[in-house]
């Protein structure tokens, strides 16, 4: 079978590794465009070749030009973004890729999907509830939001006056720390929500022209970092029809085409609160493929005008992000009342999908090893610094 070449934009996250493995399994030939060496996907045998590109956050036009030249040289059928900054850089740039399918929806769809300030309004219109949300600037009083709280940027990526882009993330804050977290955001402005304890639940899949093509439901058994973070160990669960319909209405309002993951917190009463919309390649993507839904294949098939192979998914399939789950289990082992569940989590489970490890594709583990070495060196340097700064007795 002749494999169609596609060009996937890479990053240093393990979700891209899941994407190249899924595309190769679906008889596509994935090339990888990266702005740094040593990524998980860059070391994968599923990747047929790599090209270097500028980082779009620092050189937007150079990024588009280099990417378009590589796409033409490699004669790929499609160019596939993987991160928010790729979508923001490529939306509306179809003319630069004439004759090549560009995996970005309209500029309006991309802008709406990355606007965290708009998400509460979109969710309400779709019949989904979110945590109580206030938009405030540093120094303003916070009313009706208890502690601990979550402080979010209005957008994860903001263009600076010099044309570069800066990234911002959410913060978990305890009493008295909201002002400090806001000071780290653009103009000291952000969104404040109460922290809701519960289970992280995700609805992931593919949408096309705003219509839901397929969806998979999952719940996180463990997350990292604690108390807020991504899936360290997750499992597929039975579909929640009401939740899925609401997600479908949300995606229809923004007209999204491509992969997505919508995240909820399920509280102790079983209510779901929407906390995030990820319209990109997401961290636990390998779980969907292992459960029977090859989401990257479905996305590319639709992008190329081919009928996608869409079916159901198996319930109870597990996913482990090895690096983060090791940290989560270590923390639980030191927590009173959690040691038994931590010991159960240490036991191997047949059929569990791994974010990084694969007997058939072992080289991405080198990236994990390199990260561990860098972490240990950082700890050593920090320890030496503390000794230097420690005042004499």
C-alpha cells in the first residue's frame, strides 16, 4: 500500500508521539517539523523524517515560509498543527500552502477556541455549566470566589508589540495569593474560579464543520501535578449522552474542524463543570487509539476528503503517562490513607496504553532519560546554590 506523506508540526509533548504512531499505523507516512531536537516524536521509528523550522512564537513569517517550503519539497498531502501556537500562526494562511490540505479551521474558529474569557459564555449557550468565574485585574476585590482558587489567563498565548508571542498558564492558589498570580499575567488581568475537588473527566474526539464525528469519554484515576494537572493514569468510561450532546453544541457554536478534548471536573454529587477546551493534540491521545478510535486517522481522512473509519471504543482501557504517574504514585505513597491505592497502582495492568514506552518503538525513552538527567542536575545546582546562600551560624 502506498503511504500518503503528511507533515505534522511537533513539540516536546508526548501527545505528538501518540499522533505519529497512530498515523503510521493508519498507513500514512508522517514527517515531523520541529524547532528543537530530542523530542519524543522526533526519536520515534514511526516518524519517517524530520525538518527543522523556526518557532512561530518568535518568527511567525519564517515559520510559515519554512513550513510551506518543506511541505512542497516533501510533496505531502496535508500539514497538521499540533499546538495552539501552530493553529494561531496558520489560520488564514491557506494561500501559502496551495494544493496542500492545511489542518486549520477558520481564523474565527481558532480565535474563539483559544479565548478562555469566552468559554464560560460558550458553555452556557451549549447547556454546560462552568465553575463561577470572575474576570478581574490585580488589586480588585474578588467576590464570591472562595479559596483555594484557580487563576487563568484570558488567553494562553498573547502577541507582544514586537511580534513575538508569550505563553501563560493557569495557577492553583491558596488564600492571599490571587494578586500575585494576576501580576504574572498580561496587564494583571485574568479569570478567577473556585477550585472544585473531584475527578478529571474528558470528552475527546473529532469534529468536522462544527459537527461531532466521534467522541470518547475518559476519567483520570491519578493526575499530576496535584491537586490540579493532567492525566497521569486514565481509563475509558461509558459515554454520558447528556454531556456529549452539550460538547457537540459547544463545538457547533465555534464551527470546529479537527481534534478536540473538553475537560470537566465531576464533583462528589456527580455534577460536571467544564474547565478547559483543548482544540489540538492532547496529552492522553494514546488512550483513544488503544481503545479503538484512531482520532488522527479520522481527522486526516476528513481533511483529505476521504470517508473516515469511525466505530465505537472499548470501555475500561487504561492509559499511563509513565513520568507523571511515577510522581503521582510516589506522592500517594507518602500520603496517609492513600498508600493502599498507591500500591495497587504500582501493579501492571494488561492492555494499558503508555504515553512513551513501546517495545516496538523504544527510542522515545531516551527523551525521558534526558529529562530525568536534566532534573537531577537542576536539583544538584539548586542544592549547591542554597549552600552558598546559607548564612554562617
